[in-house]
C-alpha cells in the first residue's frame, strides 16, 4: 500500500542556504507526490548560493507553494518551476540568468531583481518563445534596472517598469512591461537596488 497522510513544514523565521558542488544541479525542491504537503513560510528566507562557476545550476522547484523570501547570492543559472507565490524575490550578485518554466505563474509582492552596468540580470522563459507570467498582487510599482527580459507576461498592466534608460533590454515577446521613457518625478515608484 502507498503512503498516506499529510506532512507540514514550518519554516518560521529561518534562513535555508542551498549550496551545490562543482558541476552539479543544486535545487530547492518540494516533493508533493507521496504525501499531501503543507508549507508554512513564516518570514523565512531561502538562499540559492551556488558557489561554483562552470556547469552548475541552482534551481527552485517550488511545488506551487507560498514562500516569503527567495534570494539569489550565487551567479550560476537558475530555473524556477511551478506556480509559486513569494513575498520577495531578490539577488545580491550579478550577472545571473533566471529562467521561468513556460506557462508558469509567479505571484511576487516585491520583485527586487536588478543588475548593474555590464552585469545584467537575464529573465527569460525556459522554453524560448513561450511566455511565463508574473503577477504583482500589491498594487505597488515594480521598477527594475539592468535587466534583460524575454518572453514575460507581466500583470497588471501599468505596474511593471523596465526603462531602457535604466540599462534594461527588451528581448522581445513581452507584455505588460514598459520599456520606453523615464520614471516621472513624484510618482511614488518603489526603487529596488541590489
């Protein structure tokens, strides 16, 4: 007989740092096929910190759960799988490429991914040409800098700003993002810096 019942993981205010080995795929993965699985995110932080350069990856397989902070401190490429909810996604290292499972939806309260001059954060679909979805549920404006964005459907319209004057690149097949122009003075934008 198969396993039955449910499991609950309470993350509370903990910080979980995932560090891989050279050439390996390192990931945060929630296994949801054996048991009914409940996750209480609390105010926790999950850190993906791939410390090795080369062919390593640092993936996030969220299982469609709700999380608090997801932070990238490693520069190796990453793919986010599933339809997940985050209070915040941020990074402290650049450049980095973060791909999203095609057709997936990430609901993010504070989308704080930004690069620096010459070190872009690349945001794209894991399946080129097929969009992924970003939703901002807070009603706050998102204003990124030095990001290269491709295949992204952002909503609601009028909240997602990636001005080319701020070093951003429109890689194509994007909807909901504003690339042209500059942020007008006194608009109350939330500015995110890494």
